[in-house]
């Protein structure tokens, strides 16, 4: 059990590190593509990202680097379309709102996720976890929010973007556990639906927001280079996103996302000489404190759970001396298996697509 726990922790750290490095890299690449080269077609670019990711995974499948595990087609289709819609709504939110209000939209994803998991999964978050998340959100808010210009259409789009993003990320975690599929298997099956959704709406959405036609853009060699580079990095971004949510939780992924925001601000100042103020520095410091507290409390609570469960396990073992079934399940757990593998996962009441076909 100790070796398995160490492997899980190393895998989690690797997933988090991959997510941070790849996400910061693609943000810097896209910033150069959009700010310097004026390629402002974010939704269409995302559809290309997903298409390249699917092709890369298909090559990996042909090389037998992972096993294809098909499951409920309706669940995969609904999940893929929902992911595509959430990305489109986030881009629309940025187009209709100020940058400050868009940052508020992203900040609202964490408390919304906590509320949804509490209501529908009955998941409990301790007071310390809530406090650390509050410190984190305060820091990111101070570092990134500059203005709050409200409008009705933008507010409605932001609300829809928050809800769809939260549900999509919770579904990512739930599907992997319910159907016992890896992040790679889920990403491979859902990518075509996400890519198709964004490819169909992307040119219209980008044209509406930029008053330009993505197919009439002047694709110079430099533009093509950064597009290809962005697509290649996106393979790592998409894979690490599913990996992190599958190994941790949607809330942890959002916390990681705000760490990326702080790193992007720092790298932008160092590499691209973006303007930096005392508010940015203060906000980043507060956010880092919040992330450290969140990591500390999560680790401490994770360590406390086995300690609290051990007396109950001993009691069950004594009672199970006359019950071979209990002894078998405990033996399986000691050998790296799970005594609750057959226990049905609680799924949200808001979705009927999780039922097996």
C-alpha cells in the first residue's frame, strides 16, 4: 500500500507539473500569435488543437501505447459537445465583457464547483480548505482584476460559461471513475466531438467577435510556425488537463489554473516586458500563500483519513473472522486492490447520460 501511495503521489506531481509547464508555454505562444501577429481566432485555433490532439492519440493507439476502451457513446458525445460549448461560451464572455469581468468569471468557477459537488455529490469541504480557497481567490483577484464593466448579455454569457465549465470538469472526473477509463482513453473518444463542435461554430464566432474571416487571413510562414507550435503544445495541455482532473479533483484543477495565471503574469513581465504594478506583485504573493495553504490542508486531511479508518478496519477484521467475504475484501485491499471496486459511484442528479447503455 505504501509503494502504491508513493506511485500515486509521484504520478500526481508529474501530472501537475506537466499541466503547469504546457499551459504556461501555450499561453506565451498564443500571446505571440495573437498580440504580435494579429491572429485573433481563438475558437477556431482551439478546434485545430483538438484535431491535432486526436490525430496524435490515434497514432499512439496504433503504436499500442494505450488501449482503446469504448463505453457509453451517448455519454462520450454529450461530454464532448458540452466541453466544446463551454470553450465557446468562455470566448464569447471575453468578447462581450471587459478583461476584469472575464477574470471574475474564471474566479467564480471554483466556488461554483464547490457548490455543485456539495449539492449533488454530498462532498464535504473543511473550513480550512474553504479558507485557503478564499485566500487564493483574493490574491488572483487583486493581481488580475482591473475593471468591472457590467452588461446584461455579457453577464448571461459568463453565467452560462461558468455552469457549463463546472459541469464539464466534474463530468471529466466522474466518467473516469464510473467507467474505469484512463484520461487518455476518455480524451481520445471525446476529442472528435469537441473538435467538430468548435470547428462548426468557430469561424462564425471568431468572425462575429473580430469582424474578420479566418479563411481570408494572411498566413505567413511565421504565422504558420506559431500555429503548428501551438497545436503541438496543445496535445500536452489537453492530455494533462484530463490527467490532473482524473487524479485529483475539479477544484484542485481550478487552483492549478490560477497558479498558471500568476506564472503567466510573471513570465510576461520577465520575457515580454509586460507592465507590472505593485497590485500584481501583492496579488501573486497572496495567491501563492493561498495555494500553499490549500496544498497543506489537502495533504493533512488525506493523511488523516487512513488513520481514522484503521480502528474501524481492525474492528471489521475481527468481526469478519466468521465471514470469509469480509476477509477476502480486506486481503484484496492489502494486495493493492480495492475493497470497494464494485461499489456504485454516486453520479449527479442533473445528468442521466451517465447510465450505461
